[in-house]
């Protein structure tokens, strides 16, 4: 496949393992480094407020993110699912869009244990209800 | 700038479509050069097999004239006065469609590029090397490559890597032949072939997308998932801009209006709306293929100027209240177009009803919404919500005003449970050159160099390597 060849730094996977096993981190935001050569971690947070997470997704630039969702099943059980987000808003410039779209595989393939993937191009598509709807299916 | 072998070298990006060829440097946001993917040539008579001599005598007898009558910049032009009458043996007006009677064995000098092919030359044939998204005429394709690299970009192919785009249904044989062409004839140091649908999807920021490409020759719907083309979901039909133009031509004919291209017109004077044109024609016999191309240009301009898509299902009563638009043909005939201007692009949505006098092949055409729906439906059920949520529009034929709105409306009125989101770049360059742009950005990435097929790899494995490296 035509991929850009941008590689994820080891820290990306390490932080993800921490989120998956440590159960304290809520989300991680990833981006492509300024020299366009590798993928790095911008932010890791324990903040459980989903709205604060959404604020980390810029209006005019692309990002990837991993979010550890906690939700209740219809019969009341607690569940956790890790969701991968590709954030590529239509307002972003074409170059980052291209770059993120063609580099996604480099990051995504190195993260094991992701339950679902969301491709977001506007805030509607990453809204809490949309995502929960997707997870419960 | 991309990196290759440690040096900063801009890669070349080439996208050869049926109608237009786009060529430029990676990392730039528009192609340096866009020219028609058509070549012109004059067939040489069977006995005149004398190489250069034949060419020269051909050139001196010939007047090169651009379509508005000014002398062309070619070195062999004789001048305006001669071109307007003079040396050409008198032939009856309208003899433009007399086919060449000579028996031919080979083609003479090729003419490529906007200026060259739109010059009127007696007996010049015009052809596009592409058919249905595949290379059909390799000689002609080489002319296009030559023109792009040597005449337009004026670069040394041995110094730049080359990335080209191909249709999603390209065959193994053609890809191998393209690879051979790049390495053997042009000596490119590195080469890559990318699927145009994938490049368009990436340029829209989506590794998953349903790419709807409507161009001059055909319309295709290609599902892309994770950067891979889902082959079984590819839907295409040869209903594109050219069919629309042909229909306009037929309509004009039916109302007894002749579409006379610019190259035939010597003098015209204004006439009242709807009246016969008052025009003096030039005596310029041309081949049917040349005449057709020039007619198509007029019709192309007609479509761009007046045609529009109804925002919801076509309703004659509603549409007849919309304002009319005037249009004047090159010969001075002018008319105010009302419902007609909506009926033309309507063919894309409802060919059964709006396509007049269909050929047997055309009778099987389905509307674009149906084509998109069929494509998504033939993909895995888990992919469908994502595909419907990421429909990407590209190709010049989607630029009719109202096209995207209408398509969105139609896709929502087909019963299904998916949320449809249509991505149609407002910027016309992005819409016309989507795949070129994708290739340009892709090849400009510093990290991309590891993916090129290098000369060394080609020498070791042969052209088959393209099927392994460029999937």
C-alpha cells in the first residue's frame, strides 16, 4: 500500500501500554513531529471529562488519539473499550490531511488492543453519543 | 522537496487522464502544466516512406493556424495571409468531414499540447491514448510523456524520481509496461505507481473513503479502505462529460442548429436571438476526429457556462420558473436556455429518462446515486457506514453548480440506515487535480523515499517488481 513511511517513536507504544495496563490514563494525543519524520505523543491525561478531550482536537489541524472509554451495558455492567481516533477536519490544510491519512497505518499497527476506530472530519462525528453508539453495537 | 539517495531532489508527478494530463513537481499545490491528453498526427501515404524528407515537405506545404486565425508560434508557419486562403487547394465548404482516401501505413510527425493540436491542419487525426482508464495506444502515450517531461517541465528525467497515478482497475501488464517505459526509455532513477482513487482519498484526509470520480470519458466509484482499493466494489460506466456534450450536440442538431467550431469561422455578424447565424466560413477541410474535438471544446464551454443541476428531483414545472441563461455559439447564433440547461446534467442522475437515442450500451447506464449505492453494497457490511460517511467527489464533471447538493439529497432519499457525508472540495483545482495533488504531497515526504522502486531493484527483479511494491 502507498504509505508515507513516517514511523511511530517507541514512546508512542509505551504510553499506550501504560494506558492499557495501568488503567489511570484516560487519553493520549498523537501528532506528526515538525520535521515530518516521526509520530510523537503530544499529551497524555487522566482527565475523564470527554469535552476536555475534544478540546485537544484542533479545528484546523489533524491528530490521532486513543481514548479509554468506560460505559455501562444495558444490563448495568461496567465495560471499558479503547478507541482510536483519526482526526482530520475539513478545515485542515491539504498537506497535513494527506500526511495523516497516509501515515495512520504506521501508528495504528503498532497499537494492540484497540476495540474500534473512528474517522472524524467534524465534531459531530466524534461527539460522545456517536462514539457510544458505535461502541455499543 | 523530497529526498532521494541523500540529495534534495524534487520528484516528478504525472497524472494522465483520458482528457487532461497533469504534470509537475512533488510538493507543489498545483501541477506546473495541464494539457490535453490528445495527440495529433498526419498519416503518411504508404509509399512516402522517406523519413525526414517526407516530414519536411509535409511541413512546408502546411499552414499552422490557431483557432482564432492568428498564426501559430511554430517554426514552420508561413504567415497569416497565406494561412487565410492562399495555398490551400480549394475544396467545397463542409468538406471538413471527407475522410482521407490515401492508404496509410504509418503516422507522420506527432503534434502534442494545446497549441499544437488546436492548429488546423488538413488530414490531421486526433486521438487520446487512454480508453476506459487504461492505456490503449502506447505510441501516443510516449508522445504525451515526452511532451510533459521534455517540452513542458524541461527537465532531465535521469535526475528525478517519477510517480504516476493509475486507475484502480489498471492491469498487471499495463503497470509492467509503464515501469519498463520509465526505466528503459527515460532512465528515471526511481519510480512509483499510485492508485488515483487512493491519492484522492488521502488528499481529502481519509484513509477510508468512497471515491466518486466523474470525468470526460467515464464515471467510476471506488471504495478505499485503509488505503487499499476494494476491487470488488469498483463500479464504473462510460457515462461522463463527453456523453453529455454529445447529447447537447444532438439537441442542437434536432433544432437545426449547427455547432461550428472557431477554426471554420472567417467572419460573423451579430444576429437576433434564435435567428440563423450570419457567418462566412473558411475553407478548411479537416478530419472527423479533429472536427469532433473542436466541437467538443465549444460544447464544453457551453456546459461550463450555462448548465446547472436541479437541487432536488427534476420537476419540469419548477425548473421552468428558473431564470434563463443566454449563450452564443462561435458562429453568432445565440439563444436563451431555460429547462434545457438543467436537462443536460440530469442525465448523470437519471439516464433512463434524460438520455436521448441511447446506444445499446448506454441503455444499461444507471444513475450516479444508484452506482454509488451499488458500490457500497458490494463491500463488507462492516465497511458500509464508514464508506457512506466519507463519499469524496472528484473529476471535472462534478463541477456543475448544484451537483454536490443534489447528490447528497439523492443519496439520502435511497432507503438505508447510514449517515451520508459528502466531501466535495470547493476549490476547483482540488476537484480537478485531486489525485495529482495526492501524489504530489505523497512523493514530497522525506520518508517516502524508502518506498520508491529504485533502478537497482528494477535491474535485479525486472518490471514485475511493480506488482509487489506498488499495491
